[in-house]
C-alpha cells in the first residue's frame, strides 16, 4: 500500500519594497460590516495610521490597512525602511489611551506577518484595503498619548497562524525597555509625604498660649485609689483671720487731725452758724425721742438658703 504523497506547502517570496505586521484585537476595532459606508472605513484607516505614527514617533510612509469583517485581526503594510521591532509586543490600552475606559484585559498585540506561507494580503488573500489620508493637524486632538509607552511582553503566542511568534532576542529587548520605562516613571513620581510627627514632638508655644484649659467635670466622683489630701484653707482666708485676731488684741486709737478749714478764721464763723442750726446734744431729748420712728415692717420669713450661706461664712471667720 502506497502512502499518499504529501504536497509541500506553498511558499511566497517576501517583497523587497514592503513589510507587513499583524495586529490582533486592534485599536480601534475593525469595521463590523462590509456594507459600512466608505467614510466609516476611511475613519477606521485614519485612526490606525495615526496610532502607528504615535507608536513609531514619526510619520509612516506607504501605509495600507487590510481587514475583513469576519476577522479579529488586521494586516498593516509598511515601507521596507520602517523599523517595526520597537512596536512588537503587547500594547495595553490602559497604557496608551488618554482617559481610557478599558480594563487590563484589553490588549492589542503586534507580530510579524507570515508572508512566506500566507502570501500578499492584496493579491492572494484579497482582503479589503484602505489607505489612510489624515492630516497632521488631526493629531492635536487624537486620544493616544504623544509620549507612547513601550509595549510589554505577550503572555502567550499569537492568536492566529497569520502571525509569527516573537524571536527570543525580541522578547528580551521588550523586557529590558519596559523595565527601564517603569524605572523612569518611579523616579519622576514625587516622593510620598512624611506622616505628621506624633508622641514625642515638642509642643507649639503659640498653640499652648491660645489653647483653652479643659474644664473639670462637675460632680466628679473621686476614685477609691486616689490618695487622701487634707483640707488646707486658702492663703487669703488665713490672712483675714490673722488680721481679725490682731484687731482684737490691739486697741484702736484714732488720731483725729484738725482740718485745714478749721484753721481759717473765716471758716470758723461759718461752722459756728452751722452748729447753731443743729440741735445741741446736751439740750433736750434726742431727735429720735421727740420724733419717734415707726418700727420697720417685717419683710417676711428669712430665706433659709441665705441664712445657711451666712452661717458658713461666719464659721470660716471664727
């Protein structure tokens, strides 16, 4: 029994003027329907062209975008002089989109196109193609970062057989450039602010001058562990008691000095006339006897609270 002959896989010679890359899960998304308007297709190609210009850092000549509505990847044609090695790898949309709303799972990956086994996207695959025709002024409002970050190393190989897995030296270069980029970001970030000192910090003099003293709680019950402190009268009360005792022991001699007005003879006459008007102390009964005053009416029962206060003050003075 003869085994069937295995036909060798057909190969194609790579062109000398162009090179191709595959973009899986591209940003922006491919055209969902072949019946889309020509303006929608052109807008999609313009976004791809501007995105590649931001990734490469310069305008990209002779760029064409090949796509199909039933494919989740596109093929981009570039000039043979363009170095695509710096853009190979995984491009996380949250890294390069300004004001992004995508999560970390939204990743576009760029690989070499397997031209040798797939052939020309134009003549062999016969995919739809659009040539970008945007203006440089359109980049002013483009929502891709101008300082484009380097891509990351893909977690797995390409998701389509149209792409070629990245060589080892390309993967190592991606890891080195990404590490250098993240290190530069860490150096450019401002240092974290030091926490406010607590515990042993010196008090602020101005704060201590303006601070209000804390009021003691009213009717605070003493703790049973507190030491007993005997009562000591205040210094003012002790001084009042000492002054009172001295007044009791020493007689009070009042030395009445004559007034300067009494030395004046003219004033003596006036004083004499004034004495004439006053009743004599020795003549006749006192004014209170001749004109007896009515007894003051009682104002009512004294306040026991005021009597208690007076008794307390009197006991302190004794």
